[in-house]
C-alpha cells in the first residue's frame, strides 16, 4: 500500500501475513502499523528494507534490487534458450479436463473451431516442426513458431486427434505416428 494505515492493514490482515517487509516510511506510526515496531522510518530508501520473518522478534535489514522489465525479458529469453521447459503433464491435463467440464477451455470448442484450426497455416507449420524434430511437445512448437502455450497445446491436441502424434506420456515428448515424408505424401492426395 502507498500509505499504511490501520484502516487498510487491519488486525485480521496482519495476523494472516506471517512475514512482513517494510520500506522507508515517513513516520514511526507508519512503521508500527507495518512491523509493530519502529525502525522503518530510519531506512535510506532506494530498496533499503526491513524483513520480519515469522517467529523472529527483530527484523532483518536487507537491500531489494530494482530489476527493469527489459532485464527480466533478457533473463527469461536466456533461460528459454537453455532447454525445453518441463511441465507437469498431470497438472496440465487436470486443468484441461476442468476447463472442458466447465465449457470454458480449449476442449469445449465446437467442431467448426477444430476445422478452422486445421485449415490454419500454423497447424501445417506445427506438423512440419514436430515431424522434422522427431518428437512432439508443446514447448517445441512454442519455441519454433513463437506462439503461446494455449495455441501450441491446441495444435498438438489436433495432431493427436489426426493420428500424427500419440497421446501425452507424462513429461516426455509425444511419439510420432507418421513420418514427414508420409505426411507430405498424404497432403498431395
């Protein structure tokens, strides 16, 4: 909050937050509101903070770093080049199943939507990527085609329905059910 007050930081809220962090405040009253003790009013600013972990009587003084959006994007880009992400397939499947049951997810779509997806040039590109790389995974499609998770997962589901790749096998890539040559031949017909 911009200005700590007992109206905003009620006793109920404070009792449900086991750890507290305070940056520089203007008064002892504000420090007491956050930490239940004075001290935050003496901080220097620019990331200087007091951290009060659960079960500790005195706060720990530490320095928080400012990380710009550009720096975050750079780190994420670097990490994504290091290898494929490892998704918990059981969790993803449970989420998809819950979405399908509620009618809000990708599996709750109509047959028209499936046909539209199959006619999308990105679907053909995704098939070529998967067959050329010898494995089917959402992260591979995301990385090679620079698309989001939901779209890549939907394209991989369509490939499963079309018999191009096998079903999900936990965190392992999906098995190929055809080769690039056979698929290209079937497209010429």
